[in-house]
C-alpha cells in the first residue's frame, strides 16, 4: 500500500494527508478547492457522481474519507468496487453497518471508525478489558472542548456540526446486564472530574463502534458518553426537543456553529475505565488524558484535529506494515494498543 487518496481537505483531512505524506505515502487530496499550497497533489471531484468518483480513484491502493458521514457509503462502495483499502472517521451506525456488508466481498480492508471516538477510545477500552481476568464494566468518555469556555453552553464547534447533531439525536447502543440495548441520547448524566476540571457526561450515538457485538458475552455493562462542561446537556435538550430543532437538523447545525465557532485553544479529554477481577480481587483500570494543541510540521494543530488525524494515520501505517490484516472488516477493538503506540503517529497519544 503506497498510493492513497484522501477525500475532504478540511482541518482533519489536510492534517491526515500531511501525516501520511510524512509517513512515506504517495498522497493525493481531493476537495472542491485545490489552491492549497500543500506538499502533495490535489484534485477536484464531485463525490456525489458515482461514475466520476470511480474514475478519480482508479490507480490508488487505498482511500481515506474525511467527508461528512452521509457521503461515506458512496465512497466506500467505489473503493470496494476498485479493490482498494478503505478508511474513514465516521461515527454513524447505519454507515458502518453498510460498510460491514461491503467487507464481506471486499478485496481490500474496510476500516471505518478510525478516528478518536469511535476509534482510539475503543482501542484503549479493549486494552483495559484485556488486562482483567473477567470484566464487569467498561465506560468510555471523550470530550472535545474549548480550554477557555464562554457563555452558558461552554462549547465551540471544532468538529463537524453534522456529526455533532447526529451524535446528539440518534439512539445509543449500550450493553446493560449482558444485553444489547438502545437508549436515548443526552441521558444518563454523570459528573466527572479530570485534573480538577468538572465535566458532565451523557449518552451520545456511535462512540462504541462495534464493541457491543464484540463483547456482549464477556462484558455485561458497557457504554459511551460525551463530556462537556456542566449545564451543556440541559441547553442542548432544550434546543433540540423543546424548540423542536431535532426536526431541522441541517438548520440546527448552522445555528450552533454560527453561535459557537471553532477555537484554536481546545482540549480533548479521554476517560476510559474498566472494572473487573484479577487473581480473585476486584480492581479498576483507568486511562485518563487531557490532550492540547501541538506543533506538527511547523504549524500548531488543534487537539481535536491531531488526535483524530493521528489515529487514522496510525491505523493506515499498521496495515501497510502488516501489523493489521489486509482484507475484510477491521474492528477498532482488534487493534493492539501497544502496537498502535509504536507507530510514528500513534506515539503522540503516549503522553
């Protein structure tokens, strides 16, 4: 695997392309704009035109989609038909299930959900579960936040508004009492403190990826929640449900990102905990981190951009190097945390 096409050159897509280029891949970026002054070739393509997309992707070994979730099935289908490896960052459950079906007949590896959550957080969760003889619960929490929040909402949209709205409104898969259940988003609110910073966590969709199916017979209780500053979830429930913005998702995203635009000084909090038995004694294993912006290739990158881009590029590195399989469907929980942290890009998380 050498030639890779990256679709979508926003902050994350551009950084992922740069990291792939630094890691020795031959990168071509695709976007509506090509005048970026980047160190790799860029081209234009209409991703909604299936025939044009297939023509554009011919000759590549792999495709990385950094597009909004609703475009990924079309891109994955094109990569599947061309026999290419496929990677994306989606949190959308129906999209992932469609890609799982494609993987049954794929000639390359189909690897969605390679970002932060789902993605890196699942790799960590699987590692903590593996340290226990038996595991009674695994709780995964992630929050991408401004370091210096303002206003009642205490938030800024450093991530795709379409993705955030999707997570806030779609039902959430959990394991409870050994059964897979679907629960409402923005519920099960709890308090979490990381480094003296008080946060609230609540259910959101998609963060577990495929983990409920994988662990349903081994871990009776598992859930994923998003972390925000206190008071955020009450305002979001008011906005989406009392004002009925849940029925106007696109407009809701536009309103929110206009009110709370991206910031450069952000922070990504990760809190993963697994409880279980080791040698007959109950214990709790935790992975707790707060990641801030870092300088990569001479530019300061936001925490959400580098944690997301580094995760998917680390997985791509592992596939190229033979650490991960080259065919079928990749579950993030099948990625070794130890091997992940040894890659050039995965090493950034080992802080």
